[in-house]
C-alpha cells in the first residue's frame, strides 16, 4: 500500500469520524433511531449532492442559474415523497402568511384566468376595489403600468398585494366599454373571509358555509353563531364544508370545540418522532352543546374539513350528509430554512377520536407506475363511534346519509370549464344594472344564451360522440361487415341532430346556473347563495333531518354488531 493511498484512507477515516461526531452532537447520543450509520448516510448524501450540484453549475455546457438549479434539485427530492411536502420559496411565502395569520394587504379582489386574461372573479364588499366601482368580470390588462396580458396568476397576485396604505394603479377592460378604465386603488389590511354565508334557511334552521380554516376560523364561527341567536330562534344548524380544502389543524379543533363537551378528544397525531404525538381536546365550554347539527361534505372536503366531520361523526355529535370526502389524513409542519424560504413537510398522520386514520393514498408504497397505493375496502379496519356505530379507516369520511351531487354531464362541465355562464352573466350585467326581486331566467334568456354560445364559437364533443368514434375504429380495424359500420353512421347522424338540442335537454340546470351567476353580478354573493338553496339536494336533505327529531336520533344510534 503506497503512502498516497494510506494518506487518502486516513483522510477518509478522519472525515467519517468527524461526520459521525457531528451527527451525534447534532442529534444527541440518545437519538430516537439510535442509528449512527443512518446519520452517516445523510451526511454522505449531503456531500455527494453538493459535489454534483457544483459540478453541473460550473461545468455544464450552457450557462445555468445556480438558484434555479438548486430549486430543481430540491423539488426533485420532495417529489419522491407526497404532494403536500414542498419547498416554499420567497414567492410562495405570502400564501403561507395568509393561512397562518389570516390577513394580507390588498384591494379586495379575487382573480382567476378566463380566455387568457386575468379576470376579477369576486369582490370583497367594503374594500377599495368594490367601493371605487370595479366589477366582477373586469379583465386586468395593466398593473402599475406593466402589461399583465398573458401573465401568470401568481405574478399578478404579487403585483396586487402589498403593504396596507400604499396605492395601486390598475387598468381594466370591461364588457360594454369601448376604452380601458383606469383605477387608483388603496391597499388595506384584509382579513381572510372564512365564512362565506350565515343565515336562516328554514324555520329555526340556520346555515353556515365555512370555506377555509385560517387562523381566525373559530372566532369567525363564534361570531356567526352569536349573530344567528340575535336574529332568530336557533333550533338546528347546517355547517357546510363542501369544497373546503382545509387549513390549520388548530382551527379545525377550535371549530369542533363550539359543539362538543369540554375536554372531548377531537383529533390526535402520530408520526415517526415521539414529539409528533399529540392529542387535541376541546378546552372551552361549547356554544351549541346539544343543538341538532348536520355537516355537509363532498369529495373536495379535505384535511381540516375531515378533522371536523370525522370528530362530529365519531363523537355522535351530529349527522354527516353528502358524499365521501377527499381522504387527506396527513399533517404538515412548516420549518423556516432562511428569512425567505421554508420547508412544508408531512411529519405525522392524524387520527379521529375513534382512532381511525382516514388517509386515502399510501405514498410510502407505490405501484409499478410510481403512483401511491390505496387500501381495498375489504381490508379496511372497522372502528366504533361513541354510540357504537361502525365507521372505517382510509378513504376519507363516509357520510351517515349519502346524497349524491347534482347531475353532471360533459356539456354542462364544458360550459363551466370554458366560463360560458360567467361570461354571459358579465354581458347581462353590463346591459341590466338592476333586477326585480322575483327575477327568474326566462325561455327568451335561454334562447339568448344559445345565440351567445354560437357567437363565442362554443363547441363540445359529447361522450356519445367519443364512444361512437372508438366503436367505428374498432369495427374498421376488425373488418366488421359494412352493415355494422352503416349502423354506426346512422347513430352518428341521430346524435348530431340531438346534439343541437343539448341546451334544451339541460335547460333546468342551465336556468339555475344562469340565475345564480346573474344574481351574483348585480345583487352580490348573499343573493347568489340564496338562489341555490331550494335546488340544493344535499342541503334540503340536511334540513329535513334536522326537522325530524326521530330520524335524527335514529341515525345516531348503533345499528347492529
């Protein structure tokens, strides 16, 4: 063995011992895994990653942006985990602040993308944009003198948000106006609106729509309940969590605490480290301890929404109505890495009071295509509620009363996806500044909507057309008899003729959606919500359950072993 090689071995040994010593000092001799080799692998990985990063950044054939290269490496790393573990850079920090503090500096607009334009989707009453005359449907073309045509939503949000008290100059295009309109708006501190609607929907039955779980969700719910008590005799409550993607775990606990006895277990968390094991209990006297309660959920109710609905179900405190929820039972922790970046990482799973985890997808075990796996229904474990009712783990929260969503079709979905209802309502509002209290969408307006779709060049390929095309190809490839192909052609002719009548086949759904959109433009969000109540099957089912004490009590009783 030559001297150089001996020297290299000594250096390697010294480095290894140094890394081992550093790992032990950093994590402690009594680390939870107790596996020194594990930490050596970590530090060797860090060393290797650094070498590869430096080599590519310095010697790659084209000049690279070192920051973008580092971000790509980090993103690649977290993509091997679950979709909720993400690196948060400077651009994304505003969204985290919004969730954790429940406030931001802005002018009171919600924006979205419509036909390549950044468009105002809704306005917050009482803030600069609404007070100074901006309207839903306005297309933003300039912010602070910079064109935003073709720009990304995130980029425009960054331009619109800012320190309260500062001015914001914005130029918009509006339906019915020949020239762009300039606005000089004032940024204000805006508290995130957790509750979109609160009011009575039937005799003694109130309805609260909770759209998110920011820091103030519990306080907002408390204030809404107080207002309901002032304005009427509260006999039952529908809490709507449909389409609510979640938010802060602590806020979910705060919400449940308004309904369950003090010191009730609401949710617990368990992860790889013992420090992640926590139990969250109600720490306040409930506002509505015995009031009949229903929770509305659907497939887009996730995370904190599932903590609330799962706790209410497991404690037999109320009835869950709707469709199965999303199935997100993972808890994320945000760890600051620098002044402008953080790591949001899954550190635990949460468990409902009965002890079940409702996580749908197992990202730790993947199939041949790299997708997370799911547990078959036959292998899901059974748990019991406080009254002994049977509930199951995995796959979200299964409602006590299942009521499917409204009818969906390719045609209706495409109208929504291409924002045809939204655009027609913009035109209608430009031509009609007021509405009668008894406003309904007439047959004439349905005809006008059909003309509008043709003007916009709206096209929709029906599912039946797709299936017939597939059948034609199959028949041609398999060399079926000509009479068979002729039969397909006859069906295609019939389908084409009937396709021209789509708007009339679905006119009731179209009538309802147009009414909702038009009311929202001219009378605001409150009128928009109220216009949907009578046609909302899930809401109406929840109201009927609350008004029928016998049915309500029976649903909360155990039914079998």
